[in-house]
């Protein structure tokens, strides 16, 4: 469709998408990667050319836009912000779906993850010590997805905040934090009947005078009483050490986290 023949509603939708790209400081290439399509497809979309509804949906999910509004405008209906509503709140339901690159999970499907978790792992640099802190998982309506945030860490300035990526056909989930190009990845089993998730953390840690990659077992256990739990640098003389140590060793023994040696 020639640019001058583009319906006014479609132009409004394109303007909304372009503005959101600027606000989120995303490039067309990054949007294409996040929406799982070719960059040329994004270029066609922004030029007002016909694209699949699935592509438009994926772009809206990545950008946090209301798909029903954008689709209606794209098809020549009222511009974004002025859609007809058959039922109050009908379009809001589309914002309950995470972006495609995060697994396209719905809030209803992952509500059981929301809560407080004891998080334990071996210390990276001190043998025989366990690091324990709290992780809170919530639903972030502004960028539809599960959000995790670490609290009560003994090294508080290094606390992480990130997103849960949940593949639809995997028994493991990913807790990913990304700051200025630096990524930390945690892969754990899905929440089970014992209210636990077990797996590996891969990050960077100081080793002597240098920073080096490191991996370690990590366990999440849902908390009923977050304030009555032991956090910090847990050493063998701490009453909580035996329980934490046994939990980590059991996860390793059951194969939730394996380290391959040459």
C-alpha cells in the first residue's frame, strides 16, 4: 500500500509504535529479535505495509501496547485511545500476556509463582559458607511479565532485579537480569509440590584480583514467614546452616544442577 494511501487509523497506530520504541530506547533490530521476526518485517510494519496479525500481536506484547486498540486502528477503525468496548476492560486482558521472547505466558498460568522465596547458594569465594537472601516475585503490569527482586542480601549493592522467562515446553524457567549489557542467568526447575525451584546460577564474581565467570547451585523455597527466616552469610556455627547445606546437597544429588568437567 502506498504511503499516501495508508488509512489515517493505521498512521496513528504506526506513530504509537514508533513513539513507544523511542520511549523504551529500542532499535528496530532489537524489536525484531524480541518479537521473533525478521527486521525487514518490522520495517514493513512501520512503513504501513500489510503484516500478519500474529506479528502485530507480538510487537504489541513486546512494547506493552494494547493489541485490540492497535489492531482496530491498523484495520481502519478508531485510532489508539478511542476504541469501542463491548465489555469494560475487555482490551486490558491482552496486557496479561508476557512478550513472545519471554515465553508468551499469561498471568493466570503463572500466578502460583508470585510470592516470597528463601534463596540459598554456596558462597563464591569463601568455602563452607552459604549465602541466603530473599527473592520476591511479582507481576509487573507495566511490562506484562513476572518480575523478581532480591532483598536482604549481605552484599546489598549487588542485589539483582529482573524478569522470569518461562518457555512453554520446558520444565525449567530462567531468571534473567540485564544491566548495561551485563547479564546474569539463573536456570531452575519449575515450582514443584514442595514449593521449591532448584538449578544453577551463572554470573561473574571476584576471584583474588580479577573478575571471573562462576556457576553454583541455587535453590528457591517459598516462604510463609519472610521475616522469620535467616538471611546473610550463613556459616557452620549458624543454626540454619545444616538445613541449608542439606537442601543444596540434595539438589545436586538429584541432578537438578550438573557441572561437566573435562
